[in-house]
C-alpha cells in the first residue's frame, strides 16, 4: 500500500454556506457533516467566485480563477480543453481516480483526467433538446438514467413530479427512496470501494446534484421540516419589492414567490434535500469504515455555489450575495494529521484552492501557474488572500464583487449600482452602507482592487482609473 492518503471529495450542488448545523443554522440538521467538521477544519469564509455550475467546476478542476479558466457566466457546449486538471495530476501521481455523479463538462463524457466516470448531471435542458446530436443527448450519456431504466425497469425523470430544475417549487420524491439520485451517487461510490485497485491510493469524487432543484427529497425528510417553525429569509432595506410583486409567481423566475406558504414549502424542500444528502454521506462514511479506509482518507466537503432561497426576494444563484456565492468547506484530515488542523479557519478560500490542497496532501509538487493555494498553509496559521474578486455575467444583473473576511463591495456592470456590506456586523447583508461616510476609505480600497482585476479585460469595464458601466457582457473570456 502507498503511504499517500486516500482522498474523498464530496461535492454538493447549490448548497448554501450557512446551511450547516454546526455553523449555527437555526433549522437545518446535518449530523454527519457536523461530525466531519468536528474532526477537521471548517472554513467560514469560503466562496465560489463565479457562482453557477460550469464556471464553479472549472475552478475546482483546474485550480484557476475565472480570468484564467475563462468562464465568467453560464454557457453550455464549450469544450473543456484544460491541459492540467485535478484528477489528471492525481492519476499521474499513482491514484486510482473515480468520479460519481455530476460533472457538467463538455463533451459530456469528458473524463477530465479520471480513470472512470459514473455520470449523472441532473436535468440540463440544453442537453435534452432535439437539436442535440444523438450521442450527446442525456438519454444516452447519463448513467443514472440508464441504470434506472435498464436495471430498475423505471422510465422515470426528475420532471415527472412537474418540478422544474431551477424552480422554487417543492414536493417529495414519488419513487422508492433507493432510486433517488442522491442514493445512487452513494451506492455507486460504495461500489467503487469494492472494485478499486487496492495497490493504489484512491481519489473518489462523489458529486451530488442536490440540493439543486428540483427540491424532491423522500417524504420522511419533508415531514421532518414540515413540523418546524422555520426562520424567514432576511430581507434587506435595499430589496426590490416592485420586481418581487411582478415576477414572484413565475415558477422559473429568479424572484422568490410572494406567497408566504410557497416560500415556506421551498425552504422545507431545500432543507429536506440537504438532510437527505447528509444521511447518505453518513452511509458512505460507514461503508468506508467497513472497508477499513476511513482513518487514512482525507475528506473534503464543498459546494459549487449556494441558493438565495428567498433572501432579499431572490432565488437561484449567479448573484453576488452570500446566499448565492458563499459555500460550505470542510477539510477532515486522515488520522494522525490532527496537528494540521484547527476547528474554524477565517481565511478567504475559493474553489480554485481545492486542487492545490489535494495535490499538496498527496505529497506532490503543485503545478506552476495555478491561482489557488494549498489550504494547509491557512490551517497552520498562514494567509490565503486579503480579498477575492468574484463575478457573474447575468444580463442586466451582471455583477462583480470583492469580498474579504469582514466586508464586501459589489458593482453591477450594466447600470453602475454599488453596494457595500459590513459582514462583521451584518452577515445577512441587510443594510447597504455604500454612502456611509465612515466606510468610504474602505470602499475606495475595494473599488481600486476591482479596477486592477478588470484592467485589460476584453469587456472594457475599466479605463484603468475608474469603472465603466454599460459595456457589453460576455459569459466566456
């Protein structure tokens, strides 16, 4: 056996950074994730710098920031041609590498350096259209859907409930719990433990589609939260109430429903998906214990981005606020590495840091040119970065943000609006302090940081001295 640690990378989709019991959430129950955090390190200032699925995964797989991996918005069917990838580096380092679940890359069956991929990307509308070449249609490429039909005899789809894959609507899963995509990811992950090459350390990437909509956990998890008096979402003094009233009842809108009961059902469904996934992660951890690999495995739990879930009248992602861009990040070291941890790390971390962290853990040299840093330095008391630039192309809501440990500056590139939040005293971003005299020096500092980050960008967002609003946006650089 190698002296390198095994690696388990657990990734959720659309999991808010505040939705951990150990993080103080008043409603969500996450006993297994809480245990990982108690045995490791929880980063409470972790972010996704381009908070949607594809751009976030580009950062994860390449160790690059959005300016260098090139994805600053959501755009399907752009080939992944990155010469250096996380799985590729670990494969070369002698790891048996396996991905299970969501990849959201293109071509759809791109291995991205893994030895094998058991694929389930969820419901991606563009991959279901009649104009898609047959060999790339989800009916052909998706292993979960193939398994459900050919091994379970169920011609089922996540849309059978009437739920939409970006909606706030919620209702329980209508089939046996064992057939739920969350269970399937864990079942296939456990099967990898059986068939892995035992002469090599393993890198297992278990990637869940939930709690990304549809909010469709099994009934028992809905029952758990239906009995609770849930905390309402925070509403800032800057929230756009007019847009909320006009668009809130659209099931596929970016605006939360104005009906209080629909809002509550959305929270119930979202939290149910989280606890369901948490319990399935517990099932995987117990299987690892039975296979006698739990103690010598480095485990990381992270998400690609969050979910607004009604915060400030918004749902979905792509926005610069904490509900969307703030993500959970837990690192549980193998037994014997306890000296390399502390319970909570306040350093600003980002998805680009996962690749160098895991390569560092494997004892390999971190490739040159990465934008991310090994988080083991932060765990031991070192610095990561004082500020992080994030962004997302989103039509008239296209945005850029600069975030630090205690505050955040936001600039909307199309109309030039600005916001500033004192996160230390206002963690839910309810009070916009952009005009507060006592914060102007700090706002100028963060604005200048953004100007430097945007200099020489093709959109022309700055002339080098000030920000320039109204320029044509791009989803790819």
